[in-house]
C-alpha cells in the first residue's frame, strides 16, 4: 500500500490539496460507526440525520474546550483553580457557537445549569489527578491531521493533543470524560487512536511511542504502544472497511447491528430492530460528497465514549 501526506487547514473541514486519484474520505468516528452498526453509519453519513446533543456529549465538549484553552496559559498558571475559572466562559462560548446546546436546559433552570458546570469542573479535577499540565508543552491541540492510503482513500481526524519529546518521540493523548470502559469498549477507543497513529506514521515517518487514553471520571490512564507492523495491518483493515462501505452504498444495503449501544442511539424510531422504517435511500445526486466527512469538525467527545 502507498500513502502520502495531505496539507490541511485546521478547522476548514476540507483538505487544501489532494491527489487526483482520491475518491473518498474516512474519519475514525465514521469508521467506528460502520463497525458498530452499518445502519448508524448510513443515518449519520448518508442521510445526515440531525442528532440532539446529550448532556454527556455537551459535558465532554465543554471539558475538551477547557483543557485546550488551559494550555494557552503560562505553565505556572495551569492550576485546578484556573481550569475551574475557564468552565463558565467556555460554556458561554460553546452555546454562542452551537445554539442547540442552549436547548439542553430550561432558561429558568439556573440550578440545573449550575450543576452541569459543577459536574464538568469535577471531571477536570480527575484530569489533574493523572497529569500536571505545568510540566507539559503540547506540540498540537485539536489538530486536524490527514493522509492518503491506498492511493484512493483520505483518512483524517482531530487529535485532542500531540506531545513531542526532545528526541522526537510522539505521544497521542485523547481525553475521555466517561468512565474507564470494559475491554470491548476500550478496543473501540484504541481503534480511534490507532487511526491517528497511522496518519502520523504515514505523514511524519514516525510511529507514535505512546497512545494515551485519559479517563477523567475515574482518573485512570491507559497507555498503548503500537509498532509499524501493527499499523500496517491496521491500514489494511481501514481500507477493507472502506471497501465494505462502498459496497453497501452501491447496494443501498446498510443493515442494523443491534447491541447494547442501541440504548444511546438517536434513531431507534427509524430502525427496523425497533419496529421502525428507514427513510428512502437518497438519490445519487443527493448522496453527500464522499470526500467530505459527515463531521467537518471534531466529533462530540461524548459520542465516542
């Protein structure tokens, strides 16, 4: 397989330059959707059905925003109190940028909003239990990275944080605001980080030394060290996954795969597993551009935890 780097403009949602052979793109969130349930992939990536954010997703987005801004402060000022002071301003900013978040609370429910902000601050205390940000200088935060694999597929995603050691070693860090998962769910989280590791290896020629999951609720750290052979196998898996997505699209055949994750799905009313009927498959002209992922920005953190 071959791969080449792609130059992206952070936050643009579209690559600045692509080889003419590239036909489609895939993010770790969308790849995980298809692995979890092909019909969920269809609802999100082809039908583009709206999803109301949950409190858990909103809390995750808020905590990620605070941790990103925390590193804007001088190192000595990155304290728990400073992080707590960022919670309310960052929530105000997010509500301004994403008005749908305001619908999570009744405007008269000041107590509910206050409790929500306190719960976010509690997760930040979990962060300080596992890391001291005064000793860290991240190389990148909320950074969009991408590469082309197999000449035809653009893979890309947003890193929560990338640390670079003086010797050039890379550490990919992902914040998780849910509890530390059981093995099956941890594999899903590591799938996301291996996706990032593959992009970094293919674009920078360096296999990340550490893929780190920080579970803030439980103040736990999960470190994983991939190698080049593993990432090569993973690349084959990603390409095969996209080929399966293409076949399902051509056949207009995305079947549900019921699991315990169905309890958190926004689309049960349209799912045959719950007695629903999916909407008609979009006509070819209405199918979204395969070079644009359904999410042009970072995935809502809670959606992947």
